[in-house]
């Protein structure tokens, strides 16, 4: 597709369950970002990929959170043993990558996670 | 201290008003600066980049003061459609780690 695609758009799960959120970036974009946004707050940086490697994962809150991008395109954010505090909108964004483009990030519509 | 700080507002202004938002950043080595706009329950979208010389795009003017580590956005002749959250964004030196402020909410009233 033309834009960043995220699935699922909505996910309701129970405390303690495992969740995967998927992001399909704009074709050709080498940089991919995950953010988390709670109501009334700005997007909180989680992790940034350049190609297949995680260039900066300093925003992951703890070891329950993990993200992969095995082929340098689609990325999956994985959350183990979900907690109610994980409830948020998880935003994925892509950009052309280091040294290219304007630095603009193109966001998907987000995956809204609710942990009961 | 947060890396990017903004006044959360909300700013409530009448149509036609001029409104200014401010933002400060803590990392003096930050290299690139932007304003994004986010509508309710939508994803953020780039509004404009911010250059050291200042830049203007129609009714919107952005300024950067590197010495004070301060960024501003000025909106002239506010429209109802300007109602949104405005996010200050900074990219840090050494990579493309892009940090967002918490956003400033604007409500423009008829």
C-alpha cells in the first residue's frame, strides 16, 4: 500500500497474555520506529530500526517488550505478560532513512491495545 | 528533565486570533527540529520543519533559537480547522532518534 499499515487496529487482551503488533512500512523506507501514546500525552519513543538492526532500543520500558524486523521491512512489536499499564496506542512510523529525505516520519494509524 | 517540553495548554482562541506555542529541548547537540500536528484519534503528521533562519508556510511561522534551545510556532489568522494538538519534535545528533514533546492543544472557536 501507499502508506504505513498497522495491524490489528484494535486489540483487547487480558492481563498476563502475549501480544504481537505488526507494522508494514512504506516500501523502500529503511528506517522504522515504534512509539507508544497514552491519552493526553505525546508519542513516547520505544525503538528505532535502520534496516534489520535495532539502532536504538533505549525507549523499551522493560524486558517484556521486544521488537524485530528480520528482513528490513515488516516489523513486529511483541509484548509478553501484558499489564494494564501497557494499554495505549502503539504507533509505527517509517522514513527514508539516514542521510536521505527530510527527516519526516510517516505514521500508521496505530494499534490500540487495551489490557483488561 | 524531559528531553522536549511544551506547555500542554489548552489554548482557547477565537477565529482570526494569533497564537504562539513554545517548546524547549534539553540536548544541545540536537540537530533537526519539526512541528507535527495531531488531530483527535489520528496519527501525527508533519506540519513543518524548523530552520535556524526561521521559516514561514502561509499562516504558520516557525523559529529556532539554538542558544536558548527553544523552538516556537506562530499561527496567524486562526481557523476552526487549526484545532488540534501541536507536537514539538527533535532529532538528536548521531542518529535518527526522534523525540516528541507532549503536545500543546489548540481549540479555535467561532
